[in-house]
């Protein structure tokens, strides 16, 4: 009996030594990048174990085959409860976008080791990835308590508050991030964008400039700066930024459109035309490109091109097209076609009942075109009811016309519809 036990023990020792020798060969092959041979050697091991599966998983992980990585890590953990293997499995699940499985593992590991800040941080980010701000917020708050100097904890907390639509706490957390790390570009960009939405021009500009000092090619910060320059009519200052942006992101049509608008406002019509024509090629569905080509043609008294451009814009446009109908109406008016002008000014007003200029033109041209002043009077009254405070000159003119029309009808003894 003792002899049989000794033989079995010797056999086991020899097998373990053989496995150890095989593992050494596998490690050597893997280090040299011979991963296929390493996998072949591992498959030849007759007795599967934690190590055979774990080493196989590591090889698959190195070649980004996360499906196989997860499979062999799952098998490895059947032999042995190993924290390192669990964490690797969680990361493989993340790569496979099986976030719920990754979260479960991180929660188990963090429960056993609450001082592991790295895993807590990863878990918090996973909560955010799943939109679970209720779990993310207290976790990141706890992390900040454990390491008050870490800017990324404050940044992630800000993102969690953003998910919750808690604007004030979000901004405060981004500011806290910036205080801890004045080079945290993502936080700076969020602050610039947040203050822009709040219409806080000074704060927006402050963080835009700080961000551009860190990265002059940051797309969103450049857009914020360009938009502000455009609003301030500093068109010449915006052109170098737009030209630079055009070279950075060639797929985005923003810079092409803004260059067209900027040159138009500088009265550089040929340059403006060049960019809007380019925009029609790059983005044929952008009907506003045709709108601006219509505006340019109208300025150049090229009425045929203006008509064509506005017609294309009104046909392709799906949003409010009052600007397009207004341009078309103006073209008809300038070419002495008041009836068509009236039709299109009316269309412009119906597209957008806030377009006071369209209503004004509709009223004044109706006044000139129709002998019956009842039509113009109706539009004049509508303008006063809705837009009296919009434009003082227009309002003064309309009030005079209303008074004169009333007087004329009274003198003729005719009734004027109220």
C-alpha cells in the first residue's frame, strides 16, 4: 500500500515538474511574441488548471481577443478565486461592452477592499457609463474624502451631476476640478460651454482663453471663441481661427459656413461665394448655403441666380424658411413684380410669425398695391398689436398710415373694419 502511495506521489511530482517546465517554455515563447506556439504548448497540457487557463487568457488579451480572454478567465476562476484574474475579467467585459458584468465584479472586489481607490474610481466610471448617477455621486464624493487632491474625482463627480441635470453642482465640481488642476482641459472646456449656455460672456471668454493656451487646436473652444467674435462683429479677427479650424477638422462644415458668413459681412462677396459654393458640394442638404448664395446674388443684382438659389433653399429646407421666402420676395420687389413679392412676404410671415420685417413689408406693399386700404390696415393693426416695440421707425410710420387711412375713410363716409 505504501509503495502504491509513493508511486502516485512520484507521478504527481513528475507531472507538476513537467507543467512547470512547459510554463517556462510558454513564458519564453510569449516574451518573444510567438503567441501561437505558446498557445499550442498550453493546449498540450493534459491537466487543466488555474494557471493553464490564466496564461491562455493573458495571451489572448495581448492580441485584443477579449472574447477568448473572458472565456479562459472564467474557466481559471473555476479553479481558484483570484482577485487579479477577476479584475482582468472585469476589464475584458468592459472591452466587450458587457458593462453590467464588469460592474458586478468591481462591486464584489471593492466590498472586500474598500481602500482600493483605483477600483473604486473604475467602478464609478462604469456607473456613469450606465447612466447610474445615483450610485456614482456618493461613490465619487467618498473618493474625494479619501483623496481630496485628486482632480479627476471632482471631474467625474461633475459628470455625474450633469447626468442628474444638477447644473449648479455640476459647475461647482468643474470649478473644483480646475482649482485642483489648472491644466485639466476637459474641465476647462466644460466650464466654457456651461458659462456660454448661461450667457456669462466674461466667464466663457476666461475659460476659452485658458483652454486655448493649453491646446490652440481644441475644436469646441475655437468655435466658442469664433462665435463670440462673430457676435461682436470682429470678423477680421475670426478669419485666422476659422482657416486654422478648417485644416484641423475637414469633415465638419462649421468653418466653411462661418467663413462664408464672415466674408459676406465684410462685403467680400467673391470669397463668401467661394465658401458657400463649397458648402453646397460638401453638404448638399444644407439649404442655408443656397440662402446665402441668394443673398449674394441679390446684392450683385444677379436676379436670375438669386431666384434659383432661393427656390432651391425653399425646396430643400425643412425648418422655418422665412429668411428664404423673404429673400425671394425682395428679389421680386426689386424686379417690379409686387404681386409675387406679396405672395412670398406672406409665406415668410406664415413660416415665422415672429418675423416682424416680413409683416411690415407685407403691410406697406399691400398699401401701395391695393386700392382697397382695408388689407393694409389689417396688417398695420396686426403689427402694432404684436411688434410695436420692435423698431421705432417702423412703428412711427405705421401709426401715421393707420391715422391717415382712418381719416380717409371717415372723410369718404365709408366704414373701416376694425
